[in-house]
C-alpha cells in the first residue's frame, strides 16, 4: 500500500503552483482538494498495473566456471546452476559429485549389519587390521570421513580396467619416457623447490601403523639405528625425533633429492640438535645406486623405513634398492613398508599422456609413481624376482631374501562430506625381516 498523506500534500502543492497563487486556501477549499486527490488515487489503485512500465532487472550472463570449480558456484554467483529434474539411483545420495573423474554412481559393497559391541577408540588392536569402521547396510556414507576395508562393486572394477586400457592407449611419448626416467632426482628437486616445508604434513599415524617406531624412542630401549629412505621433507623423521627419549637412538634420513635434504637441514628442529649428541642426520643418497649412505656401514641398521618411496623407483631399480637395504640391515633387522596399491584413486584418475609402463606413471610435475600388487611385493622382497628383473645383479650373486612378517592391502573409502565425494584408496603395507641365519627364520608368523 502507498503512503497516502505525503502524496496528498504533494498534490496540494502542485495545485498552488498551477493556479499561480501563494495565498492559503480556506478550510473548505483545502478539504475539497484533499478529497479530489484521494478519489483519483483510489481510481488508480483499482486499475491493473502496467507491467511494461515497471523497471525490469536485466539478467546478466553468468560467467562460466571450470569443472573443477563448480562446487564453488553457490559462493561466487547469485543463484545455483539450474539442473534438469532427475531421479537419482536408489544407491546414490542426491547431490553427490563425481570424484576426480570417478562417477558418483559407483557404490561400495556393504556388509550385513553387525556392529561391534566393544568400544575401541583407536578402531583397531593390531596395526594390520586397518581399522574396524565397516560400512554396513543402513549406514549413511557421509556420516564419517572414512570407512575401512571397503570393497568396490563390479561396475567400479570394470571402470578401473577401462581406465587402464585408455591410459595404455595414450602413453607418454618415447622422448618423454627417456626424459623422465634418465634423471628422476631432477624432477624431485623441482618439486621440493616449489613447495615450502609447511606444505607437507607430518605422519601422525606412524606409531599406530608401525609400533616399533614408538618403542625405539623409549629411554630404556638402548642403542638402535633407524634409516629412513626417501625422507622427503622429514615428515617421518621429525615426528620420531620429537617423541624421542632414547639418548642412544641414531636416526638417518636420506633422499636422492638435494633440495629435499636442504629442506630438512633448514628446519629449526634439525638445527637445534646438531653437534654433540646429534640424533638426526640428513644426507643425499640414491637408494638404487651402488654406494651405501654416508655414515652407515653394512650390517649397521636395525630398522629401515620405506614409506611412499619404493613407488618412485622404476621396476629396473627395484633389485639394486632391495640389495642395498638387505646389505645395510643387521640380521633380524626389519623393513617398514607402505606404498600405493593397484586401483588406488591416484592411479585411476590419470589422464592420457601419463602412462610410462604397466602400473607406472608420471605426474604432472614430472615425478614418477608405481602402483603395486600384493603378490608382486611378495616376489620382490622374498627373492622371487628373476635376475633379469633385478638390475645390476649377476648370475652368480645370491639374491636377497626377506622373511615376510606381514603384508596386507589397506582399502579405505575417504569421504568429503561437504562436496559429497567418495574416494576409493588402496595402499600396501608390510614388514619384512632380514633372516638371522639361513633357514632359521620361522614361517609361523607369515600372513
């Protein structure tokens, strides 16, 4: 409704102006003017409004967003992008998005509803159980950030195979294969030059997955030497250093990227412990080279840590790397291993021009990555590879053979609850022990 009185006063002023008089109207004349103005406004209200005469807001063309930024549309535009009405599949939560090229319609396999009664806040009793948060019938996928032991449906398995065929048909050129394989450390140097130390997250899960790393830091443990191969920015070394109470712990962090070692040495935590009683020493070393790391002799290491580093080697480097680790370890010493498994999201999402060889890829930054199968790792570490597969091995040389203490596949579904994304991850985790003497290692603990 319009405000009446102000408009009446305006009409009166216009009347005075029209008659060209500045004299005041008598009470009767003023009342007549007011009544006339009210009658005219009532007549206007009774008529339909002329829509064409009203100002119309012109719709501005919406700026297009890239596919990777569509989830931000509601934050940067006035209204969401209209979507055609559709009935989502019964197994798909409305609003789910494709996860990095993996269709949201692919669903995990759910088990029968059998929730554990006991309350286990750490979700496991053994490192190789990989958690006990099982996805079962009736569970809301987006109620948690992750689910353990998630198997994928046959449709997703077929999708993985089709992606592999596509990648295989669109390989890296022969020229680029040579470029990426000849000097892999150069690409890692660039990687660490472009990323500051705080870009990398410390591995807070280390002790949960590998309890021995917690044991060796206890004050009463005694003399022990730990070598981390492929130390990167020190995201394993520094957490171990920070919880160390053992004055006799010696921790060596090695990487074939000089820039990575520079990042470690530049950290305040590293500088503080230099000098007498130094625990952590960082050096440049190529795990697939012929030399041993600086400051370490054959048979001097108790524990070797290989976390997401073996996958950076090409298959023809595996043999030499395993021999070096075997040589460095004391009898009874162990390898702590964690790396990528075949079918991991990181593999499935690769586009054309990234395939170097079977299960072997190059990332956009030039660094390489391999995705392992369980049996393949058993063969590599138990001496099952042929000499032709072990680069640099001679026919008369004894092949290193580790006892497989544990080796398991860690399958998880990580969830982005805000964007409704399901991400299927697959990692391999193992413990490999150097035999104390040939034939004396018990097979009872193999799994």
